[in-house]
């Protein structure tokens, strides 16, 4: 039966008196199909051989085939799978083979390394430079393994620890994610990052947990500690001290409720500060007094789990309550802890990096991919564009950030 095509101006099917007119928003019908992450097209080029001289003439390839075996989208897809979704090369290899399009793990590495050299590297360096100018910078660490460094550790190296540092820098409302993997901890990576900070800028607010390695003495920042981390200490011992811990949790909940109100009302940093000083200030002051009484009046054993949780809060009180004194100071480090899950996912599935160079490649792609996620930008399209317009990226990488790269794409190609 032929499909009826309705046209504007025709009578309505339901009521003959009415007429149809076009609606701006079309109806949407979605159908999904399965395919390999990387597809390939095989071109069979006819060959002719001369029966006298033996020369072989091969037919020309079709137009728009290109000269590269792996185009820009191949590099973007492998990077997305490996560094964006945590799928190891060997698993991608098995998947591709099972779907009839084999792609060796070693070949995948060659593809992403080549992509890193074509547009990715200059964009990453520019991203680091812009992140150094942040108003608020979050940082944290997670353990990571690099086989090359572990070999040196067997030779009694001076330092054996290996980390991936996650950094989220906020400039106004723009968020940038960075990853640094190696033997430097978060504080040392922060020092290296801030060397690129413009001299006239005031020290940034640094949000981290209270580990001393996160803020060495050489680091010139305004320190803020994670209130959620302090709260978590009480949650961990809530089974043994239900009443006391519930009191602390409820008081901190009031602070978070006030912060949620500030976000919902879209308050400026100064307006948010005044709200917290008015609504959260008395709550935190009463909480501090209550915490001190638990130890001073010996209501809580200092060496107990509750006592240690209280001591942590009191010892870091100024940094935990920076949001009551400095505009724009965050309450917690949850933003950074969330981005570190990308590195943790890689560690869980791939276990380690083989070399420092491999870790650096991973840091570059993770930084760009997760910055795109934070800015609601399609990372696949972005990585593809960086490779396609690599020469322009090298000339002016500032025009090829996730938030402005589309403005730099030639009109004929967009």
C-alpha cells in the first residue's frame, strides 16, 4: 500500500472543515544499528600488465578517498575508547577482530601517538596555560603505576610513589580538567602549573583535602579544605556513635542547603558569601563550640574514631570554613574527585602505563576529553577537528580550545 503524503493546505483527516499547516518542530523517529567502533572500506583497484615489458598499471583510487590509511576520526575514536571510556587496547583489538575489522593493539597505539603529534599537543599545552590563570583550582591525587618507573624503583630510586594528579581550574564559569601522571604529587604539580600564572594575578583559591603533600610551603595559594572530607570522617564512625555523628551531619547539611539556594538563585560570589555569613555562619560557629566541648569536657575519647574526626575538623577549621570569608570559595573538592574517576577507571581496566611517554599521551587525551565533558562539548568532534586543522592549531592554539574551536573552523567545512 502506497504511503499517503500529506501537504499543507489539505483538509484535516479528523475534521473536514479544518486545514493542515506546517509545524516547526518535526516528529522524531529513532532507529539504532550496531557497528564496529572503527569501520573500514576496502577498495579493489584493477591492475593491467603489459605482455611485452611487464609493467603493471593500477587503476586510480576513487576521489575523496584520501592518502592516509587512518583518518582523523580513527584517532579520535581510539582515544575516546581508551582514555575517555577506559577500554584497554587489547579489548578493542578483540572487539574489532570479532566484527571482522581487525585492529592490533600496537596499531592503536601508533594511531593515538600520531594523533597526539597532530594538533593534540599544542591544544593541550594551551589548555594548561589557561588553567594556570584560574580563580579557583581544585587538586587531588590517586595512585598510578608506570612500569618504566617501577623498574627504576627496583634499583633503589630515591622516590617510589607514583600518582595521577587531577586538577580542575575554574576561570569565571569555565572549567578546565588536567591530568598529570608521574612521581610528582599534587602539590608539586600545582607548583609547576602556577609557574605559568600571570604575575599580576592574585593567588588562586586552592581546594584540596588536608594532606600536607597537597599544599607544600612553596605553594602560594589561598587554602580551602574539603568540607565533605571532614563530614566523611563522621559518616565512617556513625555505627558506633549514631547520635553524635548525626548531629554533625545535620548541621553540615544546613550549609549545603544554603549553598544550593545560592546556586538556584544564581547569586554572585559576593551575594553567596553574604548568604553563607548570614545563614551558615551561626551554624558553623555553634558546631565548632559543640566539637570543642566534646574534647574539652571529655565527653569523647580523643583516640576514638569520633575523637579523631572531631580533631580533624578543629585542626583544619579555618581552611574548612573559607567559604565564610572569601567570595567564590567552594565547600568541597567533589569536582576534582569526580574527574579522577577517569584515571581510576583506566587503572582498573588497563592496570598501568608502560612508559612515562605513554602516561603523558594519556594525560593529554584525558585532559582534553574531560574538559569537553565539563563544557558540554562533543569530545569526538573536537579531537577530530584538532587533527584535521593541525597546522592552524600549531599557529594559534588559543583559538582551538573546546569552547571556541568551532568559530575557527572554515565556513565551507563547518
